C-alpha cells in the first residue's frame, strides 16, 4: 500500500481517497508509527498529511525521522511538508506570510512532480508557518508570492513535498501532482481497481468461510447489497440473506429488496417481519442513543432467531451458522479509531451497535473501501443503478428521523413525506448532486397554521439535503427554490398532520447529517 500518515484534522481520509482515485491502494496510519512498523507494512510510498498544528509548538505531532531514511518515496503535504523539511535540516518559520484559500502559484516547469501543467496555476493554501529554507540537496519546484518554497523535491532520495493542498478540488492540478508523485516519481503502477478488489476479496472470503453457511442482513442500502453480492460470488448458495422488516423502512423498500434485488442476484432471501417487536421495544422512547441501542439489540435478536430457524430447516446440516456479513466501510473503521490509532469520532454500525457477546464471526469484505469504491464494485458485479446509486440510509432507519417517540402513526406520516421528497428530487434530476436527504419529523414540536378557513396545529417536517464526499463532512445542498416549493406544497397538502416544511441549512460540522 501507500501509507497516509495522519497528522490530525480530517485531511488524511481525503488524501487516502485521492491516492486510490489515482489507482493506488492506500491505508491511513497514525503519525506515531515507527520506522520498523512502516517497514513491516512494506509500503510502496508514503504520504504525510496536513494537520492543524505548528511544527515548533511543544507537543505537536511528530514523525519518526528514520522513516525518511527507509528509501521509500515520501510526499509531504502542508504540515507533513513542514515536518519533513524540519527533519531533513531545512527551516520552518512563522514569517508572517500567512496564506489562506485560493492562491496563485508559479511552478519551475520541467520537474516530473509538476509535469504536464501550466506554469501559472491556482492552489489551495491554508498555513501560517512556512518552509523558509529547503533542506540541502532539495530543489524548489514551485513558489507563491508569500511562500518562496511552495514545493520541493529531491529526486535522488525520492523525497517530495508541497505546502499547498493537492487533495482539495480547489487546487487546479492537485490530483495531477499527486499522480505525478505516485506514478512518475515513485514509479508506482496504477493497478488498484474494482476488478482486482473483487478478485482479492472473493479469495479472502472463501478462505474465511470455507464450506460453512453464512448469513447477511440486507438493509436495502448500497453497502449490504454489495457485500452480499460479493459473498455470493465467493460462496454461492452458502449465503442466505435476511431482510429485517422492522417497520422503520421507507416506502416501497421491502418490495424493492424482495423483488428487484433477489431477481437480479439470485440470492436466497428470508424476510422476517418484526414490526410489532420493534415498535413494542421502542414504545415511549425518545432519547436518540437509547433508540439506537434498542434497535441494535433487536436487530441482533432477529438475526439470532433467523439463524436458529435456518439451522432447524429440514435439509440443513444442523450446524450452527457462524458467519454474519456486514457492510462496514473504511470510514466507519477510521471514525471508530479502528486499526489506525486515529481519533475516535464515533462508532457507526450498520446494525446500530453490536453487543459484545455476539455469537457470529463477522465477514466484512468492504472494510477497506470508500463508498464510491463500493459503488464501483457493485456496478462491476452487475448490480443496477437503482441499487448501486441509492443514497445512504441509516440502519436504524426512520427510527432516528422522528424527534420524539416512535409510533405507527408517526412512521406512516414520515414515510409519506419521505416518499414525496425522494420522488421530487429524482424528478428534478438532483440525485447525483445530493449525497442524501434525510426527512425528519419533529414529533415533539407543533405549530399553528391555517388551511381553508380552519386553524391547524400540526408538526413540521425538516428537509436535510446534504452534499458530501464521504459523510465525514457535509454541506447543505442549495436546492432550487422551485423544487423546494413543490415539495413543500405537496407535503402540506398530502400529508395529514404536517402543516409546515422547513429547510436545514447547517453544515457538518457542527451539525451531523442525521438529527439523532
Ligand atoms: P451523521 O448523522 O453521523 O451520519 O452525520 C453520517 C452518515 O452515517 C449514516 N448513519 C448511519 N448509518 N447506521 C448506519 O448504517 C447508523 O447507526 C447510522 N447513523 C448515521 C447517516 O445516514 C449518514 O450517511
């Protein structure tokens, strides 16, 4: 792999994605990694991320300098660039030349790191400190007005760095520079693609599962659909999918899974109807975390019951089913601090939190992947756009989109509003622009309205359209007013009990995407 060393903030994840977009497999590691640990991972290259600190501040994150002596090509970005400069004998200083945002830069054309691009270009800067003097043996390959050393290179040692942020789209030739580093400077071939991932995963899944049976909870979402298709490719009919109808689903979701997905994949599906069980367990509960825990617990109970039923089937071998497939993605792993020592932001699970005494061994074939890679694999496996292109929908479903306690009536109401929103956004051709659009019912809030010549006292519906690349950060999507008007009109007219539609205009952070 290419190792992306995380110096804090959320740059590392974006860089890891960009490296993969360049066709090279990447993994995020903590900056505390030692040279020996790096060597053990046998990386073909290293990228040092940016971060919020100053290299000369006490306690700022450091890098084992021996990593730069391993003979592995290194590319430093922003803070990582400064760490590199300092470790190699250059000078980092606060020169007053603070730059933030789009900045004109001039490159010293001819160097492979900046090959194939115009001499004058715009890059995204965000720094107070700068490298005032490049280390000995390094050539300066770009500068801006305030930053004489905006990029440097040492071809002999294969060490490179840039002060600006090539991973953000505002840097015109950012991806090109990253690709130049990977392919031309470090000579790493672009061979990370869906086909290879499928091949590798299929082999791993076969090895893990052997001849046992395995179950997979299908949620109707992209991740579990692709995970199941991958496992099915690996072990065929050893896989049985369980679709849990917990009553927190969106309109038409069950039919879509039961008919479309099964027809396309040929996977055996068992639907369990546990709507009553979930509703009873959730009755009177309005605290979000409590809801999540109850839903997680009931999910697992349902899987365990389904497993017992499958074992008891007449033509079964009577052996317990040990394996449970989960559509866990790389950002879930990173956000939970898993494996890389990065910050624990919060734990997301497809099933809303797994108990410690889980009786299943997990099969997680998507654990190393980002959402867009999962979609590409789904397409490669032959899944249609209706499944692969679906917007993310949380495992706890509509249960965490009702602010207040959950009742049948409220669920039905929210389902109607949600269906209208989805229909209108699709009709307006906005699906690709929107990462997802939660529709939230404020069941604990009522406001006065007027309809015909009567007073109403109803609930508001919140629209939460967001644009995002990986759900770690998001911005609210600027939907056209006419689309908003249409949605608002339809909801207030067609959904009894709702007399107001409001728009959430908060980015993430500080808001999360979901309301609970
Ligand atoms: P937040 O609300 O944390 O959501 O900004 C980030 C993304 O994760 C989804 N989400 C979940 N997905 N189980 C899931 O499978 C969960 O418990 C869960 N909670 C949030 C959310 O829809 C968004 O895409």
